[in-house]
């Protein structure tokens, strides 16, 4: 009896990490039922838990917009903007959890006066983004409205030969300069809606720009990782108003492409 209790005591001390738990699991099952109880207690105490960034759970304190991290800075390996997002699973479609999550995304986007938002901008590594430009949006009213659309598990299936020049800002780049990159004049896409139904369509103009901006987030990163030319917002607005800079014109092949590296028809998890 003493020997058995001593073995149990040693087992408890060994349960210091998730890795050690898995290593002894087979041994526990083979030997005695009491070890299974010890294992369950140890799992609870070590706090092994799911990665909440991969779930649809909404934080009790609400969402905050995740901010970019420069290429040469530490922390990207823990920032959802730079980590792979997962697909939404079939059983998650048409669920109250998914619908509530998307409603929360949209609320944040409107509050921040954005024209698009991706799930990983809110710390969630999920293949979801929303676009919409309202008529009264002060930032982009010159470009006209864009209808609200939700894209889940999106991919781009076709693009134009022509590219458009656009100076990008971002909710995840607060305080940063605007950056000049190219996007395709039009794109064709395939995605799923909240019910899981396959949707196909074509976007051009400002809608195509926003789509590619948000798609870039799901490819990981922001325009800051790709642009070579930057200007402060006020200076940029002045130069556009005076005609010193072109705005939303056809771009040359030398202007960096925002979604460079993406292969048409590729699922994002394969990127």
C-alpha cells in the first residue's frame, strides 16, 4: 500500500505541463482507475485550455481593434494579424454564435467609421470580413457607397489585368501614415454566407479595393508591409485636392500589389 501511494505521489509531482500529461496518459489507463481521477484534477489545475482566438467567443470586456506591429519588432508571433486564420466549419454556419460574432464585428466597424473589418483585426483568427461604405462616411464619400456584404471563407477566382492606385489607411494602423499600393480594378470571388451557402460575385471600383484590403488581412499583415511610399493623412489630402497626386487612377506595374503572392482560386489556409 505504501509503495502504491508513493507512486501516486510521484505521479502528481510529474503533472507539471500538458506535455507530461499526454506522455503518461497511456500508462495511467493501463494501471489503475484512480490515476484517471488524478489526471483530470491535474488537467484542471494546469489550466490547459483552447486557443480563444480560434473561437467565436466574444470577450466579456468586448473587442478592441488589434494594432499592427512593425516587421522588425517582436510580438508578431502572438498577434492575430500575422497568424493563420482558420475556416469557418460547416456546423458553425447558421448558428447564434456566428451571427452574434458577425453583428459584433459590424458594430465595431461602424463605431470606428471604417469601411471594412476582418475578424483578425479583433484578435480572432477566423476567415470572415465585412465591407460597407455608407453614403455619409466622411472619409470616402467621394468614392460613393458600397453595399454591406459579409464574406466567409473567401477566395478570389478571377481578377482584371488593370490595377488601380490607392492610398490606404486602416483601423489597425492608427497613427500611421497612408500607404500607396495597387489593387486589381475588379475581382471575382467565391465565399459562403452566414447560412453556409456558396456565394459568387464580382466587385469593381471602391468595393473591389475594400475587398482586397480586408482579404490582405486574412492573408496576414497590412498595407504597411507592402507599400513603399507613405504620406501623413493631412499632407496626402492636400496633394490630392490640389491635383499634385493622382487618386484612384490606373497604376503602373511598379507599384506594389497589396495581395501579392496570392494564387487565384486558392483557399486561404493553403496560402
